[in-house]
C-alpha cells in the first residue's frame, strides 16, 4: 500500500501473502523549499514567461522550416525526371535561401523564405495533380472490363456456378 500524508511523506507497506512477512519503508524529502524560495521561483517564472514564449515560437518556426526543407527535397528526389531542370533549380535555390536564413536564426527571414519555397514548389505540384487527373479520366486502373471480370470471379467462379437458396432447419425431436 502507498500512503502520502499532508507533509508529503510517503509510507509504503508490502506484505508477502505466502509467508505473511511485512516490509515497510518511509520516503521523506530531505530538503524542503521554504515559502520564500517557492515565491521567488514563481516570480521568476512569471518574469521570464514572455521570453520563454518568444523562444518557443522561434524554435517552432525553425522546426517548421527544417521539416519543409526535408519534405521538398524528398519530393524532388521521388519525382526525378518529372520536374524540369528550370523548376528544380528554382526550388533548390529557395531551399538554399531557407537554409541560410535558418542557420542565421533570423525568424522573419525564415518565414519569408519558407513562403518562397512553397511558392516555388506550387507549380510543380499543380502540374503533377493535373497529370494524375488526366490519367484517371483516360481510364486509369480499375475502370476497365478487367475489374468487372475479377468481381464476378470472386462471387462465384468464371461461369457463375453458384446457387442462392433459402433453407429451414428442422429438428426431428
């Protein structure tokens, strides 16, 4: 069992059910903070709250920039020859600019360069989605007679040799 009293002292008791032996331990804090120390820590936390918030926002923006860089590089690698050299050069220049701003830790520049990177990648994404839609409209996978034939085979063979019937269970008792 665990018991915590009003002073923060923990009393732990364990009993072996087989032998009936009981062990006890008490855990108490060796050094407690005084009320003045606690008040001082609370004041410091309030004093530095704005600085902490600003630092957190900076770190989040830098992390977003790193994620954007990684994602765009991965997309370029996956697309390979589908991206023209001119488009690839624009995106890679935007990546380099974003990396430079990120290394300088200039948050406003990072935000601007991240927007520039997304704008450089946008025409590539639009072109790919348009190509994908054109392929689907031209009879992409799953739209031809092969799909219907497969579904018929899964229902009952090539010739449809199955019988749908109703039945009743009759007990002889």
